[in-house]
C-alpha cells in the first residue's frame, strides 16, 4: 500500500510506503520537513497479486489544507469535511472510513479512524442506490482511534451500498463523505458451498491366443473422486448479555482460532482467547468478529463487589431476647480491655451491635446509651422504638 502526495503548486509526487499497524490499519508518516502551509494533495494505491484499488487518484486527489495555526478551521478533501461552529483545537478529525467486504444476508462492518480528545457521537449513514432515505447506525469506540459500525444482516442485500460518516462533539461536526459525495461498495451474493462428485470410466482390452482359439476379454475400471469441502462454523452466541462482579473472569463460549475480540470499555479487558476480565464497574460491549466478517456482540455488566455485613441488632451485644444492663456491662468490659491494649473479645457482629452511636469507637458512651435505652423500654407505656430510632432522637 503506497501513499502519494504533493503540494498543489508542485508537479512531482512524493512516495511513502504505508505500514500495517493492525488488522485493517495502515499508516504513513509525512516527515515534518516536508510539511508546509498550502493545499496538500494525496492519494493511496493498494494492490495484491491480482487486484489494484485507489483512494483518490492523480487526476482527482484528496486535498487537505495545511495551516500555520494549531487550530484547523476547515478540512476539505474529495470526501472529508469539517464544519466548525466554535474555535476549538479539539475538533473531531476523521482519518479514514472503509468497508472491507460486503455480502448479502451477512452483517456488514464499517471501520473508521477518528482522532478526538473528548466525547463524540459517531454515526454511519447508509442506503442502497435504489433507496431515497438514509439509515443510521452508531459507531462504537473499539480502541483509541478505532471505531466500528455494524449493519445488521437483515438489512444486507445485493446491490450498491452507499455510505458516509458523521461525527459530532456537540460543537463541531465532521464528515467523511456526505449525501452527495458518498463512498460505495458492491454487496455481492453470499458464498455458497456445493458438493460435486466426478466419475471417470476407463476401458482396456486384452487379447490372448491359445492354439486356434482366441479369447477377448474387456475389463472396466471405475474411479470416483470427490472434491473436499471446508465448512465454516457459524458464529453464534446463546446469550447476548451477562453480569459479572468486579475482578471476576468470564470465558466467551466460542472455541475458534479465527476470532477477534474488541471491548468498548477499557475497564473490561478481553484476551485473544475470549476471556473477559472485569477490572472496573460499568458496562461494555464485546464485539466478536470472525475471518468472514461475521459479527456477534455480547453486553457485559460489571457490578461492584459488595461486602456483606453480618446481621445484628443494634445494642443487643449478647444477642439475647432483649437489650438490657447485661449488654451495657459487656460494652464496659470490652472498653476496659482495649484501653489496656488487650483484645476486646467481641466478634465482628458484636462490635457492630455495640457501637450504638455509630462513631466507630466502642466506649463508655455506648454503654451509657444502652442503659438509657433499657430504662426507656422499661418505663414507656407506648410501643417501644427501636434502638436506631432512639439514637436519632438522642442526637438531635
């Protein structure tokens, strides 16, 4: 893959070989000493042993305006533009948009590279050439710059698919193509697998002579050969969403070597074998892509680990039927022991029950409050309040 570039005042095209830095991502770096103010024209050529493709051409190149300011107010190419409604150095910059392959009745993936430092909304617009209305699907962030959109299989049919990209940060809107100047790709029929059997017949004649008698025999050999058929395992998931706790792992039940896993949230990490590791609370969408560009998505909800506290009754330190002077006495003994650097002797449940004023310290104040509550319960003519209600009144 090769990048050709020059400035509009020049007649000589410079050439840079583009390097692959990911599955579908190629990069070329124009040296800083070659960058100057003006209109930079460029196009890209990609070819393999049989085919050649161009993005732009010498007669119809892409154009980007290089300014001396760090603030880019407008970018114009044959298909990419930015509309700026405020002076903002962080306007979304769309570096690329492409659909590598499109087959009828199969999901279609659109990839984009978008450079932005804040939150954006990226929407892929698409329609078929025989349709009037543009449809929309959101693009999901898969890594720092990489975004992906999925056109569902039930909206994939043979024909010419037209598409472009719209990106907004709430103040500025960038386009890669538009409703008049769009990209397009031919959606071809889905590949079908057939089994064929070939049969050949070979006839040979053998003549043997014995005295005056001649016997002629004919032998017929039949050979049957069958073409080998490779069957692709369908990409399918039994579930589309799961919930796991922070720190837990989940193995996506797809045991295949041709899959790529992408997470929309860096707080949920996915390894190459499809193991999800939750490292933070939140939601993430795991996009699974096979070698034929079939796509499945799995929503992961990560919940915070909640530390469950043992059940207890505030004030009832010895877990008896009532809260009384015995509980207050136990608190005083606990306080005396810890005051002399000894173990208090309470379980976690007892410590929670003993700290009736919830100040994090078990002392004589708590014992006094427990005695006061015992006196209140013993003398009231009404239905007794709980210790929690009693303590709220005491703190007012």
